[in-house]
């Protein structure tokens, strides 16, 4: 009852005319930011934060506005992922695998509507879990130290082998390329320059947005140009832009499982939507068995990452609000916003500043309902992007990517490096590689290295710390199972098929 009364107080804060207008504005602006390739929630919040501070908004109102941008961008990221095969941020990468194939065969409206409903269900389910289980999940997050995070990152990377495509060797190679990119820059522990080739622009490492826009957007542009001059690349007529009841029935358990996976992973600091969507997608693909269309437009492959990444966005609020630890890059910006307004996140926030903590949670309920109502009628408009002639579409994509990348640091080096990565991504795609493992390897690599360094520092170089408790051992066993079980199952199926052929011959 205490939770319900405090949540009611939060709704009293969120439903004031000012805060209601702010959450609606944040959701709308966030959707636009998520839809634009390369912008994403981090840049959207970074753009609005100085404005919110300069006009003198109350702390609760400011954080409600910025959080609206956050989960609005999680919704909007699916638009460019599905229609253009260009994810706006890391959490939308997995959406491209089945969302874009649906759009290419004329089901862009169906894909967008299904992703909106899945995102809504994932967010609302995670919010209910947030309200009910925040104290328990806070204690769980505290138990995860560097060794546990190393095991979790290894598990996520092992999932890649059976997650994307039908060629696990190429998938692993792609992940290793991403991990190699993550090592570029100044070593945080020793200060040694690594693989910078004397270029000062690489001292801070390779910017994630430069990689994702280069390898996805630029390579997609090159493919569009190739198909145009090759006479291919025609888009089929787009279907009616509304979700089917049969689709909702088909994905109901997928959405439920992915919501749970996304929320739990989102609670763990430093993981976020990219890990959640990857694990959820891999889990659903393995559960689907051999007879599935994952990677070719399977509705479960679209619903799983959409539910998971929105649930993770909600889950990442838990460590930020209760521990003062950012659960993702975006919540790191939100954490800075709270400190800017003289609000200190931590265990005492819910008792000392309940209007901010519970007002934020209540505004997320309101915002997600608003996003569903706002997005479904606009699906038809988004789908029409598919019918734009490539002669007009390619220059617009080029303009958005160049403006988005140049706005990060204002450096021309980023533009040239983006083009170079785009050509590299184009060659990888022509050779049959999936780009998702490359990006995920880059995202996970930094987290893996930092936590491995911390774990070994704690143990004075003893690697046994990585296997010294039940959580780490469980994650290592799961990692081994993910790698070995598909091989054993494949061998068993081949043996069964051979036995059936022998029986048929003898019969």
C-alpha cells in the first residue's frame, strides 16, 4: 500500500499541466531524435539539457522532460532501423535484422505498428516491475561486481555465435573486429597509446556514433547506389499500416520473455539496451528451433529486441535513481542533469525527494501511453518514406548522416573516418558478414576491458576471481552451453537424419 500511495503522489506531480506538457513535448522530440540516423537519445538530451537549465525549470519538471526524450528516442529508433536499415543507436541494431526485411517485402507498416505495440508492452511491463521490485533489484545490482560483469559480457558475446545469420564463424570474426575497435585510444590504466597511428583524433578512441553511422548508413547508401545502377532495389507496395491480431498472438510470449530479460539486464549498471536486445533476440531464436524466419522478417525477431530495449531503458533507471550509478550512456547524462539541479541520486532519493523519484516514474507511464497514441496514427507517414525515389532518398540520408556526425565534435576527421568505415562495412556486407556483431563487439569491448582490469586489480592479478562465486560460475556455464550445445544438437540432428535415410533405404 505504501508503494501505491507514493505512486499516486507521483501521478499528482506528473499530471500537472506543466509537467504533462513537458512529457508530451519530450516524447515527440525524442521520437524525432530517435528516427534521425546518428542522433539518438544521448544527443537529444544533450541538446535540451542547457535549455531546460537556462529557462529555470524545477528539478522534477526538467528530469521529466529529459526522460521523455529518452524513451521517446527508444521508440523512434525503430523507424530508421526498419525503413532504412540504419539504427539510430546501439539498442536498435537488432531491430534491423527482421524489421528491414519486412519493409523490403512491402510490410513496413505492419513492422512499424508491431514494433510500436511491442515497445509499449515492454515499457509498461518493465514499469510495473520497477514499481514492485525496486528494493529487491537494488540489492541484486549491488551484488554484481567487476568479475560478474566480465562473465556477463562473455556470455553476451558467446550468444553472438548463434544469434545472427547462419555463419557463426563470420559472426565471431565480426565480433572480434568490434572488440579490436574498442581497444583504440589511450589505455585508461597505463596511459599508453594503442593503435592510434599518431592521429590525435583517435586518442579518445573511436566514437560509437561514427562507427554505427559509417558502417550502417554509408554502407547502406553504397548498396542503394549499387542496386540503383544494377537495376535492382525496387520497393514493393507497402501494406496497410496496422498491426494484425495474429501477430499479437504470435509474439505474446516473446514480448513477455523479452521484457523480463530487458528489465533485468537494464538494471545492471553499464549494460543497457544493446546487451538486452542482443540477449533477447538470441534467446528467442534458439527457442524457435530450426523452423523459423529469423533474419528474414520473423515477427518474433522484431518484437523481441523492441520489447527488450524499451524494458532495458526503464530498468537502467533503477541503478541511477537508487545507487547513483548510470545504467547506460543515456542515464549517465540524466545523472549529470540531476546533479546539475542539486539533486543527489542514491538510496535516500525516494525518501528525501519523492516528488522527483515517483514523479519521474509516473511520467513514464503517461509518456508511454502518449507515445503509443502518437506513433500508431503516424505509421502511415513513416511508411511513405519507402516510396521516396532513391534519387531523393540517398541525398537526404547523406545530409542527415554528415550533419549528425559533424555536430558531435565539429571535426572533419570524423567525416572522413565515417566514409572509410562505410566502405569497410560495404565490403563486409558484400562478403556475407553481418554488421550487428561488429557494433555489439565495440559496445561490449570497453565494458569488458574496464571490468576485467578492475577484477584483476582487486585480486592482485589472480584470475580465479572470475570463477569464485555462484553467479560467475553460472554465467560461465551458460556461455559454454551457448557455444557447445548448438554443435551437439547439429551433430545429433545429422545423425538422426542419416539413420532415417538408412531406414528408408532398408525399407
